[in-house]
C-alpha cells in the first residue's frame, strides 16, 4: 500500500522550512497603476480592481497615483503611533503569555496597517465586527490598554467577567462588537447590523474583518449573498495574510485569482489592496465607506499582507514555512513604510520614531503594572464566581439558580 | 374574541407586534410577497412594507445571522425557518452566536431574536418535513424554547417570545395549524372553530414563558406533553378511561418543573410524550429530573412514549407517530404497575 | 407605526399577478455569439462565457455557431423522446396527486432539456447527484417508469421501502444518487465523489444539479471551494428557472450578473447557457465533461430556463406571478424547439411527433396500471412495517430492536 | 506493546488503517503538512502522500460533505474537525445527510465516514475550545458516537469506528492527550507512561463498539462516566472512600445498557457524570433509561454531576468543571440516601 500520487493533491506553498522564501509567483502589479473610480460606479465597470493590487506608497516611500488620500500629516502620525503602540502591546502580551500570565495570545505583527488604517477611515459611529487580529483598530478607537490587558488576564477588572479567552475583546462604548472564537460568524451579522441602520434611516455603516482561510466558511457566502440582495451598507474585509495557521492561503483560496474577485459573482465591487500600505488601505476603505453611506451598498476589500508571527501562542510556524519568510515578504513592513513616508514628507524623523517606540514601550509597561493591581488569571481576584451563572438569560431561570446553589454559592 | 385557527392566531400575533413596535421586522424564505408557504405572514408585507416584511435568500444560517445582526442594532426580528427540518444550516449561528452573545459580552450586547418554525409529523411529509428537533435546542444554554398546542397559546406565547430580551425558538406543530389532531388519521380533520382554545383575544396579550398548563386535572397518572401530543394524550386518556393529569408544557426551556413535580408527587406516576426520537429526546431530561425530584413518590417507572430512533418515514407515518394506541398502552401499563 | 419605506427592500420581479409578463430587462444576448474555447483553456481566459448566454438553436430552429454539437439525428430523437415521455409522466403524476394517489409531486415542465441533454452528454459511468427536478435525466438513463411510480406511491415495489417522500428517487444501478429533501447538500458531496474517482485513478466524473435559489446555501460555496482547491473532476449545474417557490431568482441572486459568474471568484470556468436549447446544454456539458476527464477540473454551468408549472403540488404560483408568464418566456419551450430543429433537418415530422406524444401517454397509462398492481400509498401493501427499523445502522442495535418489539412486531 | 500517550495511540491507529487499506484517507484543517494542531496526523503525509493525508479548507460542512461523497465512491475517510466546538457548521451534513443516507436509499448507498474531534475542558480554552457536545449527536439516528478515556481504547475504538460500515463520531478528550487527569488542576500533569492503559499493542486490534468497561468493580453505587470524567470518578471514589462500581461507557451510541443496568441492579444506586451542560445532556438519557430498567432496585434517586447550563467560562474553569469535590459529594449523598 502506502504512498499514492493519484488524484489531485491540495495546493502547497512555494517554499517549506529549509528552502528559501519564494514570492516570485505572486507577480504583484506596480502600485499606482489602477484608477480610482467614482465611489458610486457600477460594480460591473470596476472589476479590474479585483485583479490588480491597489497601492499608494512606492519603493521610495512617496504617495503615488489616483488612490493617494489627502491625509494630514497629523493623521498619519496618529496612525503610526497606534501601530507602534500595538506592536509594543503585542510584544509585551506575548512575553507575558510565555511566563504564564496569559493562557493564550495572538499577535498581529505585519498586519497593523490593515486594522488601524481600516478603522481610521470609518466614523466613530460605524460598527466594527472584527476578528481576533484587529487589536490595532481597538486601540486606535481609543480603548484603554489597561482594560485590554485586564481582559487578557481575566482579572477583577475584566469587562467580560473572565468569561472569554484572551483577545476576544468586546467594547460597546467604542462600537466594537463581541469577538467570537468561531471563525467568520460575524461577517453576516455585520450585514444584518448595517441593514438595520439603513432601515432606521441612520447613516452609520458596518465593517467586518475575517482572514483568508475563513473565506471558505459558509458564513462568507452568507454575508456576500445578504449584502448583495439587500444592498447593505457594509464593508467586508478579507485579511489575506497568506496563512491560516499552517495552511497556505491557497487551501481556502484554491484557484481564486484573488479573494477580492469573489465579489464579482455577487455583483459587488471587490478591491484588492496592499495591506501593508497604510495610505492605500485608508484610501480604499474611505472609498467603500463613501459608497456605502451614499446608498451604493457593500464592498469587499482584500487586504494583501503577511502574518509576521506565529498564528497564536499555540502555534509553531517553523514546521511549515521558512524562518525568514516574513523578512522576504515583498510588501515590506507597514510601520517602516509609513515611517519612511512621513520622514520623506519632512513630518517625522528617526529620532521622533525612536522616542515614539520608547514611549510606547513605557506606556505598555506602565499599563501592565496597573493591570496587575486588579489581579491575575492564576491568583485572581476574578469576577465573583456567581457571575458565572449570570447573563445566560436576561433573568436567571430556576435551573441556573439551583445549579449556582449546588455549587454552594 | 375571534375564533381563529393556529395560522391566523400566529399571523395576528405578528401583526400585533409589527403594529406596536417599529423595531419589529419579519423575514424568511417566501415570507414576503407570498406570505409564507403556510400563509402565516400573508398580507403583512402589503400592510407594513417590504422593508419590515420580506423574503430572504435560501440560507438558514444567513437568515439567523442577519436577524442577530439586526437585533444588535435595535431591531426585534422574527425570523421564519420554513420547516424545522431545515434549521440546521443555521445551527451554528444559534448555538455559537445568538445564544452566547449576552454571556460572552457580559451583557454589553444582546440579541432578542425570535425564530419561528413549523415542526412535527402527521402530514405525510416524509423525513424532511416532519421532524421534531426540539431536544437539540434544549441543550443550548441561553435559548428559550416554546411549542404551543393551540391558537390561544400560539398567539400569547409568540408575543411573549418576541417581547422577551432572550433569543427564542418557537416551534409550531404544523399538524395543528388547521385544527386539533388527536392522533387518529381516520377521523375527518377537526377544526379550531368549535374549540375553546380557538377563541383568541384581539390585540395584545401574553401567555407567560415557563408556565405549563394543566389541560386535564387527574389523579391516576401525570402525562407531560407538548404540541400535537397534548391532543393525543387527551384522547388516549379518555379512550383508556384513565384519570390522567395532563400537562401541556408549552415552554420547554425554561420548563415548569414545579407544576410537573407537584403533579407527579400527587399521582405517583408519570408518562412523557413527544414525537421526536426517544434517545436523548427532551423526554429524557424530563424523566431524569422527575425521578430525582419525585423519587419518594414514584410508584412506577416513568414511561416515554415517543417517535422511534429512525428518520421519519413516509409510508409508515402512522406506525412511527406515537398515536393513541401506544399512549393508551403506556398509560395502562403505568397505572397498573405495582 | 406601519408601513416603512426606509432601508433597502429586497429585489422584486418585473411583474406580479395582474400585470403583463415582462422579460425586457433580461436583455438576452444572441445565441452563437460566443466562441467555444479549448476545453482545457485557463478559466481566467474564458470569463466571457459567464456573461453571455451560450446558445445553438436560432429562432429558425437551426443550429448555429461554434457550440453546435455534432449529434446524430438518432441521438436528438432519443433526447426528444425522453423529454416527451417525461412530460407525459409528469402530467399523469400530477393528476394522480390531485386524486390523492400521491402525497406530493413536483413537475419539471419547461426544464426537460436541462436534465435530459445534461445527462446525455455524460457517460453511463459518471455519477449524478441530482435535485428533485431532474426526473428527465433519470428516465433518460433508462429507469423503468413503473419503478419510479412505485416509489412515488410508496407501494410494495418501492425500492426505497416507503421511506421517502415522492420524487426523491435513488437508483444506484444507474449511478443516480439518493435525492435529498435538504437543498444543496448534494453539491459538495458530488465534489467528494469525484475526488475519490480521481484518487483511484478512474475516469468517471460527477455531475450535480441545484436550483438558482439553492445557490444561496452555504453548501454551494462549500462545493465551489472544494472543487477549486482540489481541481475536482465535477460538473456543477445551477438550474436557473427564475423562481424558488415564490421567490424571484433575484432574492438568492442579488446583484449577481449571472450565477455562472460566481465561478470567477473560484478560478473555475462559468458558463451561462440557454437551458431550453437541447443542443446548447448538450454542448456545454460535453465541453465540461471533456475538461474534467482530462484533468482540467470543475466547471460551473448555469442553465437559464423557466419553471413552467407550480413549484410543487403544495404551491400556488397565481399568487406571485402572472398567469401567462411561462408562455411569454423568451427562450421558448425546449420540446418545441428540438422538435422544430429535427423537422428542419428533415429528420422528424409533425406526424412523428403526434405519434410520439400519443405513444408516451399510452406508455405512461400502461405503466401506471402496472404500478397500481403493487399497491398504493393509502391501501398498501407497503414494505413490511419492521423494515421501518432497518438500515438505520448496518446492524440493528438493541434500542431499535426493542422499539420494534414495543410496536408489537 | 509500546507505551503511548493518547495522541500517539491515535496516530498509530490512523497509520495502521492507512497502511492496511488503500481506501483510507484522512484530512482536515492543518491535518496535512502540519499533522494537525495536536499533532495526531504528524508524519503521515510524508508516509502516505498528499492525496491520502491532506489539508482541507476551513469549512467543517465542506469537510464532512467531501468525506461523505468520497465514502459513497469506495473510500473510507477519516475526517478531523479541529475542535468539537467547531463541528456545527457541519451539523446539517451530519444530521440530514451522513446519518440518513443508508436509510433513505434503503441500503443502496452507505457512507462509512469517521469524524475525529477533540472535546472537553480543563485546558483554559474558554467557551470555544472546551465544549463537550456529545449529547447533540446521540439524538441523531444512525450515528455511532464514541469517546475513549485512555490510549488503549483510543486506538482500538478508532480502528473499530473506521472499519465500521456506519458513520461514526469519535470524540477525543483533549485533556487526556498527554496523560490521565483526575480533575485536580493543582497536581502536576500525570503521564501515560506509567499507566496500564498507556500500553498499546502494535498494529491492528480493536475495542468493540457498544461495549462498556468496568474500570473499578464495586458494590455501593454505580458511576457511569466517559472520557475525562472516568478519571475524576476513580479519584473521587477513592478520596471519598466509596466502594463505587465505575463504568467507562466508551461508546455512547449504541450504549451498553446491559452492563449499566446489571450494575445498578446490583448496587441500587447510580451517579452519572459528564462535562457537558446538564439540561438534555447525555446523562438525561442514561438516567431516564436506568430508572425505567432498574425501578425495583433503585434505593436512591439517580444523580447527575455535570457541567453547568452556561457557556464554558475561562477564568472560572475549575468552578465549571465537575471535579472531584462535586463528584465526591454526589457519591456521598447517593450512598447515604435512605
Ligand atoms: C469555525 C471554526 N473552525 C476552525 C477554527 C480553528 N481556527 C482558529 S484560527 C484558524 C485559522 C484562521 O485563518 P485565517 O482565516 O486566515 O485568519 P488568520 O488567523 O490568518 O488571521 C482556525 C482554523 C475556528 N476558530 N472556528
Ligand atoms: C435547506 C432547505 N431549506 C429550505 C427548503 C424548502 N424548499 C424546498 S424547494 C425550495 C425552493 C428551491 O428553489 P430553487 O433552488 O430555485 O430550485 P427549484 O425548486 O426552482 O428547482 C425551498 C425553499 C429545503 N428543502 N431545504
Ligand atoms: Mg490568514
Ligand atoms: Mg429555481
């Protein structure tokens, strides 16, 4: 018996551990090549956007082409600051997980622009249905990282009462939905939320993010179908970071020319964008938001990026991809690229940057110290045990009351 | 008081809800222009417009996810799943999302969604139009599960579910839409016209969630049933001449344990009925709880009369359906047990 | 409170009961316009096939254009015969349902070519995963209509032992899968079957059919994703008959330019074909079969047709579409069109046709009489009651044995 | 006999199956090159090739449908669902398709598919990496449901499931992968190295479906458990000094009623354990059946010690998990009941 070569093996990545990174096949188009259509252009007339990568920042770090947004340097600096802070936050949380202070953690290294620029282009009243890898967006919306840490260590200040695994943030005050551990479920929910907004005659739109691997779930199709049928004011983002844990993006993507191209079959605009280009992500999101707010309906955006770190603290990428894959990623580092752009504009300096990096580190250390004063996962204090039986129903029914009593509390 | 059949009572409930609260919307497959394959929403789109009463793509998961998303934005959706047999593409959205949102967000978000779906057999619907899948849903924390047995309860309970802040799954025994059914297929179809529970108040009223109804007081044996089996139980008790106390559970989660336990403590005997397959059916939960609460009082083992552990067949509908003969046999066996 | 016009109502059909049929918006392209690419052409190079309707028979009933198949007149006559027999079978079954001999029935009026030409272009060894509206394909594969009737009335000769609702045929000997009452579930199963065939190094391919409304189900996306990822030798057919019970095709289709266009986002060829054109359906199916058999992988075919009758015997179309909608359908009647084509070829005559129609009627009456000799749903005999407890598991476990005993058998 | 942990035993079982039968294939999310997030299929792709051991798109319904389609064409797929919490997008394909195919086709088609999935808590996985959803599946006619509690049974039972002509759902209590767990989180992680059930025969052997294992004979009370709870039961009985007869059910459907009933008829008392929420959990079915079969012998109400009717929390893992203290209390209460 044994090894069979019949049939059609699933696709494999260009290189595995040991081999050199190989992104030759990507054949990325030059940024700036693609036109910026009117935000209300018919989807049928702008299908090209799904096949060529929208970009703004060129190799020299200059903003180029029709998609270049008119963002004040101050706005760019705000974005840069959030990205750097997010990176500092991630680094610290990872370290703390290694020392068992967290049961679990997930970084977003290399994907900071996707989340930060994406949410920066929205209004504060727009609703965000994120996946677990947009912590940058939450920070950018103004979340207190002490609160975020307290959630991650399930202590007495955890707004979620210790019920959720780390990084599954909820923050209603910031129009941030409750992150689910089940992939993709938020995508059609975001469409429903946005339909309600339209039905109430409100201007708020919804935006949601899922990963490339998650596009294979039925909920992706549900969201696209609902959005198309009801012309929902929603922005559906697919973060293509090339990997789904150990599976290369081609396992869920198959022969798809791009994930953005999936929009064509629904009569929805699909835009494929350089996800490591803060300006480009901002520009396409702003375009989609304008479209949605003016009755143009949904847009599917594929942000093309790279997962710089392990999938989570339970993962070991050295088993399935070359060690230096991330360094070889042709689209670079979103932080470095925005930094270079700002410096090119004369609006930033290496010194400013080093100071920023140090300030963020300090801010994170300060926050961590404060978070610990509210307890830890291992030693507590946690939310009182009886809260475990609350919020299952609006009012506690007899069986939960009895179970609580059975536990002797 | 109008005399309504169950479809009219449900339609009346939804109409009442739509008229009282702008936030109420209803949708599902064929629900809009057509008014649903059973006609429950007929006429409502004309009355309330195509943005409050509308058709939905054939994707039960999408329907439930859309309802949940709308509910998190202030609406109170009533989603119809055309047949309970077809709810399973939406099972994950119900189990992982709809019923956990309040808990996992520590109350920051809630999703007051009501899902209506016709269930049960007796219509020669075969294995995909006859299921009674309620048990699956009673094992999901955070979901209200209800099943009325008559037009009055149908309207009152549906209004309660829709006005509740918890997600609710509302089962409609389709065999009862046009009239009560006592399990005898050879009798001409009965009508709600001359049935006391066919008298339904106009406008707003509620039947409380979690409260069972003793539809026949008795002393020999307690019969716990819901939906179509309530009518089968009444006929079987009569036919068998057993002084049964028959309880219409009405709400499965949270179920009315007091009423059930008090009755069993009085009668000392208990028979549980449902159309669904026996193994791990909701009767198992009831039996497990009753034996624990009534151990001292039980004079006979608790019997379950149920559908068989097979898919619902077509030609053998009446060999599958737990009809009067099987219920009567169980009643006899239980009251005579010593 | 009351009627709200805010929000985005779901799409509605061009006309409702009372109004005149209106198919102007369809804007159907002329047949013959589209090239017939090499069956192994890259999907990316043949996307046009998803936007223009492939056709062969012109108004004059002549075969025109590159897709015109080389089918012997005898083959065309065989196809015509099956379509006419299918129609006679449907008519009789509907009448018998009206007289309560069947609990339920579903016709395929107007869609005969989709099924008959579709299966005619396959090999006998190719596996068919049908929906409930391809009875023509089953008859064309050689099913005995007496057996089909016996299934529909659940009598003692019903191969399915009375377990299934009428029209849910299974016929393993004819490589006909078990029809499910759950929409779309067979689509990804067909992909799995075809993968096994390839894995075993066999040449058989699989073909499956679902309706336009069913494309909204997650299983459509599952099938397309699997087929794309594994390059499965499968033909996935969407029968767009414009309706899903009372819902116009635009409820599930939304703004999709065509259902065939959904293939683009998966990197699969999508072909939009005139489903009432026997030759065109045959040609595209044959093209897709050749592609699949030669390692080219999956094809999505949208057969554009019209549901000429009620959805099922439980439906009432007069509530949601104009009475004469079907007569106004611009693509005509598949039987009439093939008949005219054969007559044009001098290979058929009106007389031949009338005789055929009469023969089929007689054959059906004859078959019905025979079927009744094996019993009826109401009076029986059915399969013995104990069989109700069989085939749940390979061997009957204790609880089913006991339940059988409890029933006193 | 090699001394293996549960992951190794499962890997060994799949390796054995792949090597004996060309028709066996295995796939799932991260199953191919990576060998699964728990490493159960590690190395098998190198050994058997990428067409027999491969990755699958992240769509559990697609994975199960693909397996079913392959099975109808002569293969014997072993599909992995990465976590039991994530099986629900595939619930419809299991309930409506996989488990009904033999029945609805009257035996013309069968789908011998085995689905493996890690389940259960005790790993701080929170509400989406800790579920024990077995009860949902025990209510589906036509599905074999198994859950081993040790490496020996894991290998033998998985081989039986994969070789069975029925679809099977095979739950792997992930807390036991590395060693037995008696419910005390403060103890250092135990190992299978020095555990008798860690000794696993090489090559092909089977543990029969439907046969329970009495892991501790006793006379005071019968404890019915499966998976992780078997180890908790042993520790609790010891700690409480109760002479419990502890039954490892191993197969949930069809369950070994004889062994359970005989034991309860002997002890007259019964405690049922599972991690899953109580309401409509599998313990309900067991209790309902036991009270019916052992009514004369029961000297105390049947107790259920289970997870609570809430989603599985994170910080309160050990207040949720039915640990030794709660089991011991139930044992005491039951044996002292009079
Ligand atoms: C329904 C479901 N199936 C499987 C998983 C397990 N899982 C968690 S993350 C992940 C990979 C997701 O990859 P992708 O969508 O690309 O997102 P990324 O992690 O790359 O941001 C998987 C399979 C899950 N959480 N939910
Ligand atoms: C999962 C599921 N949901 C709903 C139904 C009820 N139903 C049966 S047929 C049908 C319409 C299907 O329309 P379409 O896919 O266009 O096929 P057609 O009937 O037009 O051939 C519906 C909603 C079902 N059978 N299965
Ligand atoms: Mg990814
Ligand atoms: Mg249709």
